[in-house]
């Protein structure tokens, strides 16, 4: 029973680590194609 719980916990940790890595890759890709800092400033101004 203990082994199953440990395995589940380990799987959750592994999935979370993979998610973090994937999100980090996506963030890096987005930074490549977007202009830094300008994006946030222009969102509010363009709606007016």
C-alpha cells in the first residue's frame, strides 16, 4: 500500500516538473516572437 502511494506522489512530481519545463519553453518561444515590455503598455491604449 505504501509503495502505491509513493509511486503516485512520484508521478505527480514528475508531471509537475514536465509542465514547468513545457511552460518555460513556451515562455521562451513567446519572448522570441514578441516585443518585450511594449506588449503590456499597448493593451490598454489600443482598446480606447
